[in-house]
C-alpha cells in the first residue's frame, strides 16, 4: 500500500474542511448499505467494475466505498485531502487484507496521478466541498482513460446537502 503523499493546501475553505474531517475521522461510518443513497452509489459503480479495470475514488475519506468495490476490480486508488481520514482508510484496508487498494493525499483540483490511468473515476458527496470544481472536474477527466466512466454524485452549492454542510458541519 502506498503511503499518503504530502499535499499543499492553498485554500482557506480546504483548511476548514480538513479540520472538520480530522475531527470526524475516528467516527465516520463504514456501512455502505446503511442508506439507500450509499447502496445506489455502490450499485452504480459496480455496474462498470470488472477484474481488469482500475478505479479512482475522489474524496475517498476513509475508503468507505473503496473497501466494498476493491474485490470487483483490478485496483482502486483513493484520493483525499485529509490525513486522518486516509490513516483510518489505510488501517481498515490493511485489517481487511485488501491488497489492491492504495491512498493518495491530494486536492481534487491538483491530482498527482498519471494521465488516462483509470477506467472508472467516481466522486461521491465531495463536489460541494471543492472550492474550484472546474479544476477538479478537469483533473478527473485527465486521469480517466478515453472511453472510461466518470460517475459523480452532484450536489450544488444551493441544494439541501450544501446548506446542511454550512449550517451543521462548519459549527
């Protein structure tokens, strides 16, 4: 397993998000079947999984979706900004003996990944947290191979998820 890379945090919103997710890291959930939304997310990505495909999870957090999808693909790389979430993910992946997964610490807007390296790139419940969504989307497309699949859970800045984020998590 690859150790998380050091990243440069340049945006005040990213620093605030990082602090919040550090506080949540130890208690963040592991059950992708707990909600219909999580179950659907896994089902959608699994539709495009096969033993030879490489996946990339943008905003992977603790690897919640990675650990469920890893048995259905060749390899899965999780990208997240928060070191504590990545440490939790590395521990869980190791504990479960998942050998085809690794984590990279980076901003979604500046992915230190090779062009056209992934067959499937997915990003769940993360876009509303990214200050520069356009750069993040460009990066996701850059690392996606031609003919690959980009799967997004789109939450805009003015939807209920974003409002909930601003009102509850930021306190």
